[in-house]
């Protein structure tokens, strides 16, 4: 009986490690990579999201944009099908002095300088995005040369 258990154990171990349906349950996903520019300048830092639309079923996915480039991880990329694409990027705005602002406890704050953060990508590329991408099996290319006007 011990010998039978020893022969059977490796098969169980392999089944547990490999799983029944692969490492990523759910619909198949793809890799999407590309470049994002605004007025021919690379987006320094931002994010890109792929939101299923139409008959496409699955979770939203995305990636960080660094120096104008992005790439989704293979196991977290978008599912196959049509997606709306949203691109966001923020930059520091002007600093301004703030005095007499109530603090978190309701009392007066000591004041000081604050820096605003501004979304500089036009709405038509994010909240009201007009961008789409049809994602297929394998690696997908999605370059987005955005215009501010």
C-alpha cells in the first residue's frame, strides 16, 4: 500500500501544481502595447484602460504609461473583443499659498503652499473617450497620437 501511495503522489502533485484549466481562470486575455503622445510629445506618466464594450464580456484592464509607452501584462491584459480606450495623465499645476483653511479637526490650519494636480488629457480621450481597440489573440499594437485641440 505504501508503494502504491508513493507512485500515486507525484500524479496528485502535478495535478495540483498545474491545475485543471491553466493558471488564469476566466476568458482568454491578450497583450496590448504601444505608444501614447500628446501633440507629438510622449506622455511622461499616465495610465491607459481597456473597457469592454458591445458584446465583449470581461473585466476592465490597463497599464501604466511611462515615457510614452505601455504594455499590459499577459495574464492581466484585456479579453478578446472590442474595448473603449481611456487615457489619463496628470501634471503638477501652480503652487498657491493657502491661509485660514480649516484643518481636518475643524480648527484653523497653519496654512502653507499647496500644489494642484491637473488632468491635461482632453476628455474625448478619457471620460468621454472616442478611442476603441479590437483585441485579438496574441500581441496587439495600440498607438495613440492624441491632439490637445
